[in-house]
């Protein structure tokens, strides 16, 4: 079991924390109390210091009191957790009171005369009270988190019951009524699981949750059209097969969500991911490089066996019918070179061991370097093969000719042609499935491995579903419902190809070391605070065609954010204001991209408009660009200043668009489209101007004197001086009362839950 995020063993409460909201609530409390406990014994006890310490104790006590009140209210509403939650709240209140008493040092002489313990005289008592407080607060938070899990399970159970009812309906009227209820339940489930996905600490769990939610989102539309087709053509076997496959996939996705949130599996032990070649190479290199520290940490046989296991996995590449002869020969040759270098390493290693050497010799060091280089060359070649094949496949399928042919053949009622094109689609499906498996081997991170596995499974399942939908249309060529059903499954295939393109970009970013975790844009405004027209705008749900259009825009936006991030990473001064502003712009744009996928913090079109309205960073950036461009020659400056004018215009258009109230579905869709288009315009100009400004700033910096001014040196010295002011909230690393009061306010986040 993991412990609370205390950074050490003193405050280990033995409770597993799985969400970031719980962790982030505890971290400031841990930091401030730890600082309080670790105060200097000979701290100068001035009146200001004593007053600050007492305010700290009072702030803790009051915040814990508010926190406990919320916990007790939750306990009253949840009978099964009432006793456990009540005990945790009681302990938290008692610990908060103890800390307040220990920090009541306003009159230190009187306390010492009365023999009363204080934070100065009883550090052990303070540690005990702090440990009890952190343990009990953590327990309350984790119990509250259990309630969130119960809500998700309850929501899933409602969806399952309605899903079974939908599967058994026999009339259109009954289906429409139950599906309306099902839609509402799925919306509730989507919001609960989306919040949970964003809150999970574990990256693998977040990736698995994203995959399961993507399946549920796409299958909801498939379920609608597949069920309607089956109701219209009840005797059609292909329609029945098509419908059953959708229901089965939804049940599996619902089960996966529950496995993630409860951290259990219905079948018992957790299913481990198959070890990829990338993970195997990484572990192999760790063992080999570990020989520098200890020649006896691992056996020669273990290293040799691990290499053979790696070479065996490369057969997924060499045995593939789609791998060219040259690629196959190169991979086999690199495997042989790696074997030879490893064999030489083991020989040198054993010789050094026979001499009872305590550390690696130069010969061992050279063998380590050669072995690691050879296995890195192998990884690079496998990456090139997998990415090259995926790129070619995406180009090949960009025109969707087979899908169009299936639609046309089905509409003509030509079963023979449908069978022919079904065979072609099956070949394409197998090629895509195998390519996803190869990408999984070289993806570089476990979350990307999970995404590759999801892509592989999606192609494997949707391929046969498209074929059964096409067969149904061929049997009933005049059926509008059958045609609509085939369109939905074809759109799901096309959508997965778009997702594969994004996945390929992310894998390349990891391989080239350009990928950093996207910072979540957390400046989403609260209703009623930032917008004058909130009540005049209603959130809208886009239909399938509009979602497809927006999804394409989102993909373009995602690629532009990657370009911005790449340019920003080239800057030497990562703390430069222009870098910070560009990161905010990129983060905002990325959250818009997540919105187009139905993920992230922006849940509705209303959220999207709120964010665009309050986003002023782009406008602030214009002045930085103009100032930087002053160093250019007149002709160049005029050309680039025209680009800043484009940036200014796009910022203004985004702001006006966001503030303009609209009514009606069509108008809302146009507003979403315009918001994303204007954001694209902003990013395009930023990508163009960033390298120019970077070059000018570097040039300007090189022309300055390298010697810092005396004033700068004096400021630097002052910044490292620790004084009594730190204790009173004026320093940057102390436990200032103002800072603590702000942090303790975070404990009331339970109210939002």
C-alpha cells in the first residue's frame, strides 16, 4: 500500500492515494506542518515570531474544523461509511485542537511558568499530533473518494440494466423510450468517468480509462443504428450479428471502467501488459550498465537469456509478410551484432570475476558501451520499420476507397461485390492490426502501449462489423436505416485512422525526446464570474457530422500545439516570459483539441466559449513579439510586424467571437468552428515568429557584457539569506501564515464532491 505524499516515513498513514485531488490537498498541509515541526530550537522568539506561530495553529484548527464538518455531513448521508468516517473526523478534530494548543505561545513566559507544553518544549507531542492529523485527514479524503467510486459503480449498474432492456425490445416505440433513458444515463456515466480519468495519478490507468471511454462513446451511436436496423429487419442474420457485437463490446468497456476505478479484475489477478521490445531493451541496458556499480549484481546467464528473449520478440518484425527483404536482413544482422557484443561482454565479465575484481575494468567498460550501442541501433531500426509502415498505411487509407466501394455495392444490392470488397477490407484490417502491434513494441511509454493495444483491438472488432453492416444493406438496398448503420461503422473506422495518426506523432515525439506532459489549462472560468452573457448561451451537443468536422479541426490544432512546444523547447531561457505565455497558449489550444475528442476539462460548448473569452495571453504576447522584432532590418521588420498584425487580428476575432451571444444549434456550431479556426490562426503565427524572436534574443544576449552588475550580485546574495521574515510569511520557502491559510482552504474541496 502506498502512503500519503509526505516524502518520508514520519507521517506514513498506510492509506493508498490513487487520485491527484486527494494528493494535492494533502501536499501543502504536509509541507507546512513539517516546516513547523522542524523549526530551529534556537529560533529567535520575538513577538512577531510568536504571533505568527499562534496564527498558524489557529489557522490549522479552524480549517480542520470546517473540513471535519463537511466530512461529518458526508458520513450522515452514507450509512455504510458513517462509523469509519465519524471516527476519522473525531481524530482530525482532536489533532487540530492539540496543534492549536501547542502553538498557543503568545505569552511564552506564562506558558513556561504554568508548566504547559508548547511547540518549543514538546516537539514529540507536536509530531504525534501532526501524524494523527495527517492520518485522519487522509482517511477522510480516501473515504470520500470511495463515495465517488460508489457513484461510478451505481451509474454503471443503471446503464447495464437499461442496456439489457434495450437488447430485448421488440418495437420501435419501446426502443425510443428506453434509449432516451439510456442516453441520459450514459451522459451521467461519461461525466463521472471523465472526471475520474483526469484525477487518476497512475498514467496507465488514465490511458486504460481513456480507451474504455472512447469505446463507449463510439459504441453508443453504433448501438442506436444497429438496434434500429435489427428492429426494421428482424429476420436478417447479419443485422443480428452486427447488433450483438456492439452490445458485447459495450459490456466489456463498462467492466473495464469498473476494474480501473476499483483497482480489481473480475477474473482475479490483474492482467499484465505483454513486455514490449522497448521495455525489454530498457531493462536489458539497465542490467548491463549496472555492472559499472557491481560486477556481481546479476548473473551472466540472466543477461544472455534476456537478450535471447528480446531477439525472439523481433520475430514479430522479421516474420511479417509486410516487412521488406532489406528490412528483414538489417534487423537480423543487428540482432547478430548485439549477440556478438553481449557474448564478448560476458567473456570479459567472467574473466574479471575470476580475478576477484571489485570494480569494472576498462575492458568491461568498453564492452558495456559497445553492447548498449548495438542494442540501441537495433531499437532505432525497429522504430524506423514500424513508423515507416504505419505512415505508408495511413497514406494508403486516406481516400477510404474500400469503404466507399462497400457502401456503393451494398446500396446496389450486389452481394458478390460486397464479398469481394469485404475480403479486401479484411486484408487491410489484418495489416493495420499487425502494424499496431509493431508500434506497441516501440512506443516508448506504457500509456502509449495501452493506446496501441486499444487501436489494435478497435480495428480487429470494427472490420467485421463493417462487413456485416454492408451485407445487411446489400440484402435490403432500399433500407435507409441499414445505410445509416453502415455509415456509422465506416465513420468509426475513419475516426480510428485519425487517432492512429495522432498516436504515431506522439510515438515519434517520445523517440526524439521532444515530448513533455501537456500542462492542463486550469483557468476555466466559473459561471457568473467572467462572462456577462452566460445566461443567454446554452450548451449544445453536436451531431455526428458536426463532430467529424470539429474532430478534423482538432487534429490540426493538436499538430500545431506540438509545433509550438517544439519551438519553445529550443529556447535557452525556459523561464522567459514569452516562453511562459506560449506554453499557456499551447495548453489552451490542447484543451480545445481534447474537447473535440470528448475529453479533458471542457465538457460542453459553453465551457469552450468561456475559456476563449478569458484568454488574454495571446494579446500579451503581441507586445513581446513587437519588442523583439525591433532588432531586425527595416525590410524584415515590416514583413514580420505584418505577422504580428495577423496575430492581433486573430486574438481580437477570438475574443469577439467568444463574447457574441448565439442561439440555435447551427449558430453554436459556427461559433465552435470559428473559435477553433481563430485559435489555429494564433498558433500558426506563433510558430512562425518564435524561432525569429529566439534568434534575436540570443544575439542580443551575446552582445551584452558577461559580468553581472553589483546590484544583481547583491540581490542574489539577499535571496539566499534566511531570516525571521521567512517565518512570518515574507520568505519564499517558509510556512508563512498567509500561505498556510490559502493552502488549508483547499481542504474544503470535499464540498464540491
